[in-house]
């Protein structure tokens, strides 16, 4: 989804393994894409599972549920998308 991990290496060893800061614009962009991808779940002739409803609510509430973009990005990466 939205990886914050940065690995710098030469051919034989890792020189740096760190996390980069992300912006709210990046988080919202990824969130908006994911909402568009899952819009079909809410079609009139389909019944959305509770798990799918909770996932889409999680996506919609992401900006107000986290104080900073890094925490939101980490939560987004940890959350499993329902099948």
C-alpha cells in the first residue's frame, strides 16, 4: 500500500534500513484509490459483509483517527483487506 520503509544497500550489504516520513496527501491519495477499488462492494444488488463495511469505514475515518500521517500510513499497511 504505502510503504515507509527505505533500504539503502550496495551489492553485498545493507547500509541503511529506516522509515521515511509521509504526508497526509500521500495517505489520502492511497486511501482514495482503495475506496474507489472497493466501491463495487456497495452496489445496490450486493450485500456487503460486516468486515467489508468496517474496512471501508476504517478508510473513510483514517484522517480523523490518527494524529499524524506516519501513524495513519502504518495502520493502513497493517490492515488486511477483506476478500
